[in-house]
C-alpha cells in the first residue's frame, strides 16, 4: 500500500467515526448541523491521521486510538470556527465553503465551536472511564497531552499571541506563535498516539521532535500558500490581517529553506523507529509539496 492509499484508508476510518459521533442522541438539531458542517468532509484530517500513524508505530490498538483521533479533529475544527469569526480573523470562507458563522450565524457558530471542544473531551474521558485499571493510565496521559496541546500554553496561547502581535516584525514572536498556534496540536496528536502504547522516554522524545518540526514546516507552507495564486483558495488573508508570517520575515526563498530543513530534521528524528517509520517519512516530505 502506497502513502496516498494509506492516508486515504486512515481518513476514511476517521470520517466514518466522526459521522457516528454526530448521530448521537441528545445533541440539539441546530447545534448538530453546525458542528457536523464544521467538522464534516473537506479537511485534510492531518492531526487525527498523525495520531493513528504514531499509534501504529508502536503496534497499538487502532480501535482504542480512533476516539482520540476524532477528538483531536473536533478540537482542531472548533479552533477554525472561532478563528473565522469577525472578532478574530474575520474570514467568510473555509475550505471553499461559507465559514460556519456565515452559514449559521455568529451565535450558533460560537456554540458549535464550544460543542466541538467539549464533545472532544467527553469522548476521551468516556473511553478512559470504560478502560480497565491497566489501560486507564495510558489513556489519561494521552488525553492530557491533547489538552496541553490545545490549551493555554499551546494552540490557544499561540492564537492569543497571534492576535496581540499583528503588525509586528519580531523573530522570537514569530516562532513562539507558530510553534503553539499550529505546532502544539500537531505535536500533541503524535504524542497521544504514542502514549496510548506506554512508550519509553527516547521514543516519546523522538516523536515530539518530529511533531515540532513538521508543525513548523506545515505552518510555513501554509504561509506560502496564502501568497500563492495557485493555491485554490482566497489569498492574501494574512496580509489583509497584517499577520506575522515566515515569508514576511524571511522572504519566500528563505521560508522555503527553513521548511525544507525542518522536514529533514523531522525525518532524522524517526530513525529510532526503524523500518516502521515509512508512512510518517513520506508524510513529512509531502508537506513541502502540498497545494492546500
């Protein structure tokens, strides 16, 4: 099975599981529609796929990992719903479709984001509560890694710094923002997938390093796509919102060089996993050539 086929297989499993979660009883119809619309098909599913791939590195239980993967995807999509709001980035479109607040109105978009975030933790804690004593500790550690990646010292903290530093041109802040706003949840997804398998410290350190590097490379390519006329999406959003980006600080060629170096560093970190690392190696390389 090649990289593209395996990515598609992971993605299908995540899509199907997400659909089942949104069919659960007890979610008000309007809220369900807005949540499912925001987390529905169209996304890359990168973070949950990273979680499943990291879990596979250690020959983990995919059925156990899948709810955590869905939770990560819900958290990621909640952040996008809130980022698009007029008070934040004020974007009208997401993945070629009207943003959640444009489709459903601001109040329901806010609640949809809140619902996705809280549902994610409900799912992870439900799985932990069902696990036996031998497994519950590993599940708690995985959920904690995701909470930290998503929270005040991770994604949310990075978004705060991003909003505070519009119009800035500060190298230290540039790395601070993107290592947290984008990189923290990517790293946490990989870390959680591994933690479900109770890894040793060396392997955990290696997967964290891989995550840090591809997270930064992913954000740099995102910055580059924003100024590309071939990206297939509305461009110059960062410029409109006077965001601090890698091309703004380093220029296009400099940003490309940094992304390439980070991918090389990420791949080197995977050496400890031997010949089981092929999918994650290919995924890292694919970041440099992505078009969306």
